[in-house]
């Protein structure tokens, strides 16, 4: 199969990585780098023999796929003309800054039959792939994602900046509609929340506890998944994890339940460690972003639905908006003042 001609819109932090990976990918041919800062685009494109400009022009009609790596508020504006032309588009997470714009992008993709993927890179993390191989149905998901402030995504809060990754993973593992959201958060450095914690209840009883902070002194990304017959713990950062599953001696517990034995010490010599199987997860060393871009290129070439579709992006934004709204409605003190809203300088607050 011939190389797919690709372009990258946005020469910032994420755009640079997209440019580098596409230039190294046998299945792709980097055609152009587009950025309003033409000098920044030139610095990335010129050494790779690619064109550079401040807008994707009709003369570049040979472009078949584009990564949109501009600030979130410009995602719809940047992607709309591409989708309308049937060009494959990968939009960095989140798909849009509002639910309305996210739905518009998804509607455009359906109407024009374009491949639209969303850059929820964590979905391609080998640690997540290891969990998926177990084929478990999640009942309780707990996530923690903390890091120092990078000043790269100051236009959005920590929910849309960081927690959005875990929102997508949680929805993917739960595979159920969200029924209730309770959340708290605090903004420290600006008008958007910098710390947030959300409690999400899904249809069927599944529950998730999501925590994110961009004010930490260290970086930590953890995932815990509880199922009826297993427990999985992951450290994204270290790429290590364990799976604890019921083993052959689980009949001891069944025996105890059938006899209404509440004090399991009465069982005697039964050893808990022999009732479960503890195994390290097999996690490969693949680069999630490279895997994501390779998959996107394949989807455009084969005209198939990407693993993280526009509809998945919409679902993540919908829950993110619910979490942010719950944070705004939370009351912190006895007078009923909305501390979050007041600190953010909301115009509707006295």
C-alpha cells in the first residue's frame, strides 16, 4: 500500500510529536505543517522536506489525513473544512471544548463519511491493553492523575486537560450510561479548576472515583479496576501492574457462605494466598502516541471506524461538562457561597 499523505495543524507541544512520528512512519508521508506562527511551522517542516504555511490551502488537495493539534477552542474551526472534504482527521483530546461543538464534529463525520479519531492516547497505552486482554467487566474504577502545572493548557481546567483521559478509559471499561455525577474542585492558579475529584455512578451499579490535580510536586498516573472476580492495579508511569483473580481454592469461600460462617477464621487452615492468583500484567514497551497515529493512518487507508471515534469523544466531553457543572454547584461554606465561582470571578456572582 502506498504512503498516506498527511499534514499536521499546530506546531506546538503535541504537534511537534505528531510531526516527528509521521516523518518516521513507513506508512505515512508528511506533506505539510500548518501553524499561524509561520516561523514555528518552518522550523518543524523544512528539515523534513515538508511544506509549511499558516493555513491549509486548496493546492494541498493531496493531503488525505490531518492531525489537529491546536488549542481546544479551535478544534471545530480547524477540522470542519477538512471533514467536509472527506479528509481523515485526528483531533487531539478533547474533541472540543463544549458538548455542542463536539456533537457538531461528530455529525459532520457522519454526514460526510470521514474518518474522525480523537487523541485519547491513554486508550493505546500498553497497560490499558493488558487490562483489556483480561476481558473483565468493570464494577468499580478508581483513577488518580496528578502532576506539576505545565502552563500548556491554561485555557481549560484540569477536568478537560487531564481527567479527560481517565473519563474516556472509565467509559470504555464500564460500557454503561452515566446516571449521576458528584464532584468537587478548586481553582488556585487561574479561573479554571486545578484540582478535581468526581464520583460517577453508571447504569447497572458501576461506580468510578476520578481524581486529577495539576498542582502536585510529582507525576503519578494510576488505575484500579474492581470486578466480580478480579482486581487490577496499574501504574501508567512505571508501566507495571498486577491482576488478582480467584483461583481453584475459591470453593472454600463458597463453602463458608453456604454455612453462614461470618468469621472466616473458623475455616481453619485455609490460606487466603492460595485462594487467589496474583500475576504481573504483561505490558509491552510500545509508545502510545505512535500506536495511536499508526492506527489512525490504517483506519484512513482502510476507511474503517477508529478505536476512539468522534462519538467516544462526545461521550467524554459530555461527562466532563457534567463534572465541571457539579464542581460549580458545590457549596463550600455555611453561608452557601459558591467559593469556586467567586474565586473564578464569574459575572453572575455578587
